[in-house]
């Protein structure tokens, strides 16, 4: 009986600790994503270059490309991510990968024209020795969705 009770207590503590670690990691990724949006608004290309994995991919309404082109676009102002109003956010962590979903209204300047679009944005982060790195950023424009 003592062994069973002890085993149950150890199991419950390990589940509780695992849940707390997972929740802390989720909050870390959410915070990192919010910081990324601010860096994009501020055109902080060097900080973003550190965050983006060398093999990262970016999917936009106008095409897809890698890290170097995304950094160049931000640096040159080809796309200026002025403001991302975040309406919903969720994170799922699978081993060393975090998948974050943002439902946002994005105000951006593209080719000198200001545009506002509702998006579901998928961000994929990979946990590496030096911390979380963004592996993918993908914008899906929401059709028929009123701005919130």
C-alpha cells in the first residue's frame, strides 16, 4: 500500500512539473512572438536575423522565400510591418518544436501603399542550444472575416 501511494504521489508530481514546464515554454514562445512583431514594426533587421534560423522560410500573399530575402525586404522597407493587432494566440509544443498561431489584423506598408489585412499567422519555432529560432512564418489571409 505504501509503495502504491508513493508511486502515485511521484507520478502526480512529475505530471504537475511537466505541465508547469510546458506552460512556461508556451509563455516564452508567446513573448518571443510579440517581441518579433515589435522588431518587425521597428525594422530591427539585425535582431530579426538573429531570431530567424538560417534555413527559415517565409510565406506571404505574394510568394515565399528564405531568410536573406525576408531580412532584405524588412531592411529596405519593401514590406513594413507597421502594427500587428493580435486577437488570438495559441501554442502547441511538440518535443523541440513550437507551433504558434496568431489571428491578427496587420497594418503594413507594401510598395509605398498602406494595407490592412486580417491574417491567421503560423509561426514555427525550433528550440536549439542557443534558444528558440524561428523556422517558418506563414500568412494566410482570412476571407470574409471582419476586422476585430
